[in-house]
C-alpha cells in the first residue's frame, strides 16, 4: 500500500523551544584522521538582511559501517550521533560549528565525492527546509566531484567554504537565500 | 546495517512551494532559482540515528516538567510513523514544541499579550516504538495572533520535527486540531496545493485514546518519504 508523505510546514520563529536541546557547535566524528575545522558564516535574506531565526543541521558520513546502531554506544544522554550537528543563528544572523573535515570517497556507483558536508536550512519563512552542501575551497577532488559537476560553474563558489588569509582552520561560508550570490540548493 | 534507502520522488503538489506570497515571510527567504536535482548519494541516503539515551523517561509528557500541572485542557496525542510503503518507522526521534493554553510561547521573541504559565515549557521528545507508534501528553495549545495580515491568528497547532531513516526523510511539520475555524484563514496551513495532503495535517479526535475523566485523545499519523519500491514488493 502506498501513502503520500506528510506535508512540510515551517519551523516557525519559536523553534528553539523544541530544538535547542540538541544544538551543538561541535560535531563528534568516528574518524580518527581528518583535520578539525571551524566553519562560520551568516545567513542573509533577499534584502541582504541577516536572518536571526534560522537553524542549520549538518550531516556528514564518514564510514557507514561506523555509524552506531541505536543503543549500541554507552554514552551520555547529551551526545548526538556521529557526524550530526545542529546550530541556530544569533541575532546578527551568524552561525558557527566545528567538525573534522571528511575525506573524499567514492559512492556505491563509483562516482567521486570530494570532501563535503550536507546542510539542511530551516527558518521562519521556509515552508520546507532547504538542502545544500559545503565543499572546501582548494580541494583538488572538487574538480572530479559528481555533484559539483551538476552545478553551473559560475554558481559553484556559493558551495565553497573559504579560508581567509592566514587561517587554515577557520573557514567562512555564507548562505544567500536570494540575489546575485544566491546559494545553490538541491532537491533529491 | 540496513541498506540506506534510495528515496521515491516527491509527488507534485503534496509539499508546499517555497514561495507562497500569502505567507509574507516567504517572499524574501524563498530561493528564486531552480533547485538542482541530486542523484542518490550516500550523503543524503544516510542520516543520524538517535538512540534511547536521547530521550528521558518522561520527556513525552509536557505536563510533568514543573512542580505543578500546567493550566489548560489535557490532551493525549498519539499515532504511527510510517513510510510511503506503509512500513512502520521505528526508533525515530520526534521533537515537539507548542504554545501554552493561552496561546503564548515561552520564547523571548513572543510579544503576544497573554500570560506565560510557570508550569509549562512547551517542549517534548519521544522515540517511536517497534511498530512506529508514539504517544505524547500535553495541554491543548491556544490560538495566537501574528502580523502576517490584518487580524491574523494562527490556528492551534503543535510543531513536530522528525528524523526518519535517511536525511531525505527529514520532516518538520505542524499538527492542527479538527474543527478549528482559523484553518480557513491560515496561509501556512493553506500553502499545500493538494487538498488531501493538506487535510492530513489535521489530527482527528481519538475516542479510544481519550482517558476517562482525565484527557482528550487526538490521533496524528505521520508518513515519511520512503524507499523506492522494488519489483519484488509491488
């Protein structure tokens, strides 16, 4: 029997009541290798105004086999699953989180995936959340990435976290909801 | 480990469009360029799996978080979490939040001139069981005014956030109550083009789960995106 999925509704302006308990700025990872990086940025609306009431959910897979099954890890209640993070923007529309930069990998179909993070964007005004990705500027594998290849060349930079000069471990990545620099969003 | 799903395509009209001008906040926040269609990749086919440790034993009961009981009409909200193929989604994390009985959120940005309830925070969590069932105890939230249009009021609702199997089944939605006259005027509820999909956001009165002399029952079943049917299953 086939059923239609339940429709999405906006997360609204007061989501922090329900979602802040699982907000974490530091993403736990199973992988032992990988450089710890901090990614920070701002979310801007179509007028270039900061969005102070957004929440981002970040997901990265490391090794599928390493994801714990429910109840497998004897961990404290505050812990989140490996590879998952959730952060809200502040009053200036800014967010920040840290994680281990994932490795490049091949998908089951052999397609090359450069290191990337998956990001869900939720806020008042979005009736459905948005799906996007963070890639790492200067990463050689970007040229072979099967998803970046789907993005028009002039828009790819919206997906790149950039290191400001002199900083290797803090990367900048802004989300522009609209306008000339509108971030690339995906559906699947 | 179960093979991560390859998800079915979204049926046109059953989900809101990003831009819905009647909902004013969408105008400057909805993307204006077409979304780029991703092939199935493991990055979106997988997703976080939350364990029992995420949820405390009484997190499903929003009426026991303080020294005394909150004011309002006690309710039991329960239902099943299924995927498109009708299979129960077990071990899924559901987070809920809502206004109090007077229509006021415990949030610094809520300016509604209605009283806060010192015995109500309006937040709960639950994991679905092996049959995909969940059950929450709360009080019925009040309607509240907002500034979207002249004399605008949100119908009573409870926010639901759900993590299914795989990131693409992630769902954030709102549950409404049957017979609410405000539904007809609400641009958020009415953003869904497909009438059946829209009506399914309204819970039904649930006599079987109504507790005698204690609380009214409401049933709200939720369906998440599911895996593509294989020829064997059809």
